[in-house]
C-alpha cells in the first residue's frame, strides 16, 4: 500500500475523535499477486453475487478495499484505513452493507482488544457512526462487542472513554445489549463518570480550559449512555444501588444543556420505578425539574420534565412540591401555547402532568384560577388529536370535576358533547377515563340532562362489553349516578336492548373491582321494580349469593347494597336465605369499615322480613352487632339496624305468643281429660 505521504501525521488522534482524521488520503491498491493475503480473500467478501454490479456505487468497492487493509495492514496502515473509513458517510445503508458483507464489523470489534490507543480510537469512531443503525447494534451485541466496550471504559484516555460511552448509547437501544451491559458490570463504571466537580458544571464552556471541557464531555457521554441503559427495569435498580441518584440531582443544576437533557431523560425513564420516584422526591430534584419547564428553546427537555412530573406525582408530597416550586403555571401555559399543540409528545407529557398534579385539591384551586378547565376543553375540540393527549386531558378533567363548580364550568364551555363523542373511540386508556368524567358530570342535574339528550348513558352502557376490566369497572361505576339522576331511569334502562342481561352476566367476572362496580350499578337498577323483575329472571339472586364469601372490602360494601335492593321482588328474600347468604353477611358486621356496616345492616333489614331469615340471623349472632350499630352516629346505619332488630323481636314475640297459646290449649285439653 502506498500513500500520498510516507509519514501520515496522527499525533492529535486522541484530542478529539474528529481531529485526527486526515481529509485527503489516496490509497493505491497494488495488483494482487498469487501469494498475497489480499488475493486469498474468498469471493464472498467481494459482495453478494446476486447484486448487479451496475447498481453498486464506486464508494461501496472503495470501502471494501479499506476493510481489506484493516485485515492485512500494519499498525500505521490500519490507522490510516480507519481514518479513510471515517471520511465516508457511514450512516447510509449501502456503505454499512459494504462493511458488513466483507466482515468489517468483526474486525472493528476485534480492534477494541488491541493495546494501541490510536487503533482503538479509530475503530470506536467508526463504530459510533455505524451503531446508529438498528441491525448493526444487534450485530455488535451478538458478536460480543459489549464486553469489550465495557472493558475499555477503564482505560485512562478520556477521548476513548467518550467514544465508548457514545457507542454504548447507540448500542444500548437494543434490549440484549442492555442486558449484557448489566452483566458485564458496565453500569457502575458509567455512574462513576457522572461524578464531576460542580464548578465545571456551573461554568459555561467558553470559560473552561480544554482539560475541564473534556471532563464535562465525559459526563455528557456517560449520561447519554445511562439514558439508553435505563430503559431496562433491572438496570434502573442497579443504577440506584450504584449511587446514581445524588449524581443525577447534581447534574440537573448544570448550565450545560447537552448534559441536562440526557440527565432528565434518564431521570424520566427511572421514574417508572416507585423507589426512584421517592428518591427524586427526597433528593429535591422537583424544584430543578420545574425550573427547566421554562426552557422554551429546548422542547425535548420540557417534555422529559413534564413526563417526570407525570410519573412522580402519584405521591402527594411530590404534587405539593410541584405547586410550591411554581410548576402549575408553566404546565397550563404550555397546554395553552399553539406551538405545544404541534408537538404531540410534549403535549401528551404536559397534559399528563396536569392530570396527576390535579389529584391534590390545593392544586385544583390554582388550576381554577388559571382557567384550566377551559384550556382542556379546547384541546378536546380537535377530533384528530393524539389519543394519548385526549386520555390525559380527560383524566385531568376527571380530577377537576370532583369540585361542583367545575361541573357547571365544563357545561358552559360545551365540553360534555366532546366527552360523549369520545365514548366512540377504541383507545383503552381513554375509555377508562371518559366514564369517570361523565360520572362526575352526572352528579349535576343540568349536566345529566345534556348527557341524556346526547344518548350518553347508552354509550357508557355499551362499554360494559369492552374486553378491558378497567373499562368495564369504570363504565359500571359511571352508570350509578346516571341511573340515579335520570328523569325516568327505569324506562331508560329498559330501552337498552340486552343491557340488563349484560350487566348481570358481568357478575361472573373474576375481577373483584369489576364485581364491586357492577353490584353498585345493580343496586340502582333494582330500585325500579320492573327492572328488578327482569334481572331476577336473568338469575341475579344466585349470582349475588355466590359472591358473599368474598374478603374484598369494596365488593362487600356494594354486594350488600345489591342484595338489599334485590329483596323487593317475589321470593328473592327467601331465596337469599336458602342459598346461604345470611351467615356470611352477618360476619360483614365484624369489619372495621363503616360503609360496609351501613350497607350490610340495610341488607339484613330487608332480609329480616322473612321469618326463616330472622331465625338464621339470630342463630348467627347478629344481635350484638346490631345493638352496637344502633348506637352509631350514622343515622342510616342506626335506622337499618333498628329495623332489623324490630323484625327479629317481632318474630320472637309472635313465636312466644304462639307458644303460650299452644301451651294454654294443651293444658285445657289435659284438664278436660281429668
């Protein structure tokens, strides 16, 4: 091999991975001799035989020649060939194929085992470019490249560490690679690179010397690598054990945005883990995250901040921190900004953050001042809006509408028609949220009239057929106020063809929450005697009786209520007693939940109208529980318990009277015989 100059300058190859690449290097290939190692290459290395040569650009063959020199050349030739490879656009498919087909990827990975720094730098510079391709990432992982990359993290050369970390950032997009990095103990090494003097992090790069800039670049590369690695739940746990939390918190305060963005991206992914959510809270990261929400020139950064708030604000303390740091105002302002509406991932993150922060009543007060309900309704007007955005908007409205004044605000903003229309969508998270908002609307009589006019109750009822148990449960739960507050609920329910059969059949569901919500809906349906007759024909009594052995407190509460209202038809009351529902219900009174006590006492009161049930109750030891319930401050519980005691006492008096009469007649007969 001959070059334009016999001595190619490669002294500065370690300073920056772009600086050491010569821009004009001419390589002339000598004619292959019979004994040369290059001519000994197999014909397969020359490219796939089925590819027409006319379709292959000259650059393809030139790259393959360079790869051959990697195989056969000495150290200097290898470095020069790597520099020449870097001159080509390695992000194009044809150039990547040229390297792969001749075995260049294996050669590049093998070069990571050499002791020569310049060869390693050249190989890593090429691998960093190539690893932007998804298929090549998999090949690197399959060829054992991860282990070599991790080993090179311990090398003292900073420019080498930067290139290794950048390559890991690309390769770790593949699941298998993330697993190998964890198994090779690469995560603690990357976490160690995050430890940087805070002075460098808070000083602009223009004011730093070259050595300090390198330290900041190492931090940036390591943060990017961990950003990819943190996509694995197990890796997040390892990162936490390696002490990443305080280091990430420190990086958030940096003035270098190229460090902050991968840092907050990493934190956003780690925030899926509940223990990491607590760590974010305790390390005081929320204030810095809220501060970065105002970085208008970095939409990606704002998105990661909003996503982190969305994930962390399941906890009340985090919601309070966001409010105290002034984070509610920028969230609403972003939701109002037309530019944000064009960036769907950002809008989804922002609306999600508003949803979770609105769980706290104090935050809703501030949202009301910012007219958040009107802002959210505006987002619903776009029928082609991203479904994730719609789901988050509806979730936020559900939290805001727990306050009565916001129900009228939503109605005046014409939000109810948009919500009812969303019931026709198929996106499960959206269908989980819409019934819950309409449930809050149904508590307002004027809003309920609008829902009825739009045939919203029928659409909610249709969700009971959905495959998702959460959708089924929320739809059934939403029906409770809809049926209660409808003008003619009995007739409305009967108009739904097959509707009553659907809701009764849901009592076969294995999900306790679905069963509880369905029982609550059946309690309202059964208040209409005609509907009660229909669901009785569908076998609601034995289905309810089969559920009485449950240990679920929520199910116990609503099941007892359903049994209470189903006793009003025919022989249902007697049937519950025969099916063995009495004794388990008596045991409900031993719970510590007052809601369970209230509905159970109501059920026992209705069941006690049958004399045989009274006997069973008495034998089951219900009287002490009822006597205690009579002294309760809950008047509904008092009334139901007193009514049940009255029925039991009435039966006892009747039995005693019959017994006395029977004894008197028997004694008179004996006297007559004497």
